C-alpha cells in the first residue's frame, strides 16, 4: 500500500497515472464511437490517493460487516457503498456483492484510536480492513464519519468520556442518519 511519504514513490505514481490517462484518451479515440476527435484539456496538478495509512481503532470494520449490512448499537454513521477493489493498475475494479439492504453501521470504535484516548479519525483514516475500506472511503461516508468524530470529540471534551448514548443523542438532535 502506498504511503505517500516518499518523494520517489510520489514521482513514480504521478508518472504512472499520467501515462494511464494518455492511454485512456487513445482508447477512447480508437474504441468509442463519437470520441475519435476527443482531446485532453487538463490533468490534475497532483495525484490523489485512494488508499494509504489508517488508524488502529478500538474496533475495525470488516468486509463481512459491509457485505452483510451489519447494524450495531454503537453505530455513529452509515455506509452504503459496496466494496470497490482497485488492486491492479492495468485492470478494472472488482465490485463485491452485498446482501440486500440499504446501509451498514460504522461503529464509534472504528473512529477512536485504540491507544490515544482523545484521538478520533474520520474519512479515509478510519479503522477498516482492506475490503471494508473499499466501501467506506467514499465521500458521503467520509462526511458522515467526520460529523460523528467531531460530535464524539465534543462530547468527550465536555463530559470526560465518549458516552455512546450522549454521542448518538447529539447526532440525532443534529439530524444525522443513524
């Protein structure tokens, strides 16, 4: 898994990604009717990371939690995306099938550091295994975990502990989907 900390790694990733973009443009011209004259007008200034380091949480979201749409009493956010695995740069993504249902819970423990008492993570930094991470790294879930991490930190600062009942009550008051 890339860390994004090495300048050599970043440079290689930038070059590989830009090369891939040019291959896509050529494929569009060659294989997609109506795209024969398409032109690339811009490439982003820097690479974005789909996956890098994550927190080691008090609990971890696992693939089976996502695939089975698991609900839990300490849920502080919802996820609804199915895992989209991007392993090989030369292949399309693999989508994992999920059980019927609209969402799965993200437990508070996946946002809490297991060894730093007042540290919370949100977005692409929450505690999840590789397959579950492929479902929780999307923007809507990142927004929801950011909201939940902020509320949890505020409750902990005010009351001295991250009481799940108080956190969920405040999230509910703020009309978060739980």
